[in-house]
């Protein structure tokens, strides 16, 4: 049967478009999908992420170099890292790992992105620094050695589901020396309350971040009030390519909820701070940091 036409658009095509828009705007269950590997291993987006890491004017992937320098100075002084074993989960292009190695630490860095690790390895080679870099999903890390200090910075912990966070904290407990420390930052409930739901679309959104070709990006932001979870759902549509959907989950924490997760994995938060540069804790800030251990 021929499609019934209204104007120039076939009726059946309108039904398909409606279904597509319904799917684009659909709200998944919290952490129903996990697409971090797609974001960090896609050749184009991985290169874009590396450029974001290295751009001092953009804090989407890394903080600015002034803060990183301050943070590394604080970490070095607070934990006396000289000749200590440090592992950086989600190390990116080695912005922390390089600085901590300069200060005499034995550093291991682990990250999804081969582009970022290649950059980090080249930077270490140029400076004559011995840093052990691993291209891997840190959730799958099978380390046998023990570390004096574990760092996970830029709120990376927040992108993980409850089950993933529990597995990671148990991994931390297994590889942390008895007197060792964990340093981590997370998004606060204050940051969650500032966000609102939205739905937008844009051609070549983020200046071509998602593809070297023309595309349309639909961006849906969903809030999950009970779970204190935020989702940015990106639907990327380009000609003659399968539609891509990337889910960027962000768990937000109070100090008590984060502390409860640590306790479940038999770890103890020793101190809370405003940031990973030793800033003073404030419940009104968008982020906070903790020092934890056995």
C-alpha cells in the first residue's frame, strides 16, 4: 500500500520520525547503560578529549595547570611521596602522574584512552621519568602490588554505577598498603541542586567534538531526585552512520552517603576537604574531597 501523503512528507515517515524522537527523549533507569569505553576509545572523540585535557582554558576533562600544580604540591607534602608507590586511576595524559614522578614518587597511571597514555608516555620519556602507564579499564585492573597512595581525581568516581563503585573500592582496599591513603574528589548535593532538566539539539555540537563529519547532537539532561544522579544523554546522528548514544552519568554525594559506601568496603574516611589541593571543606561547594584508608 502506498504511503498516505500530507504535503510533501509521507505519513509513514512521520510515524518513524516520531518513534525516533520518542527514543531520543526517553529516560533510562539510573546507570542502565554504560558507554565510557565508547567515549574514550572512539578515535575521534578520544583525540578531542586529549585536546580538552591539554587546553588550560577548558576544565571539562582536567583542571587548569595552576590548580594541578597546587594539588600536586599539597599531595607531595601531605603524604611524603618521595620513593613511595602512587597509582593514579583515570590518569589521562599524565598531568598529575608526571608532576608526582618529578617529586620522586614511583607512579603507575591507568586510563582507558590509548591517545592519552601515548601522550603521557612520550612526556615521561622526554623528561627521563620512569612511570608505569597502563591502557586499560581500571575496573578490570588486576594488580598484585601494593600502593602507598591511590588517587582518583576530577570526580571520576561519580561516573560509575553503585555496583561499579563498590567493586572499585574493594579493589582499592586490596591494593592499598596498611598505612596507605586514598585521595578522591566527588560532586556534592549542592551541584546537583543547581542542575535542571533540559532537551536541546545542535548541529556539530561542541564544535565538532563527536565527529569530523557534519552531525546533529540531541542532548537530554535528566535528574533522578531519589538517587541524586544526573544524566547527560547525547544522541549523535550523522549521514550514513549508525546513531550513537553516549550516557554521561554523574552521581552526587553528601559526606554521609560517600562515607557509607566506603564503610561497605571496609574502608574509613579519615578527613574531608574542599578539594584535592587541601582546601577547606564547605557544604556549599560543588565538590568535596576525602582522604581515606583502612
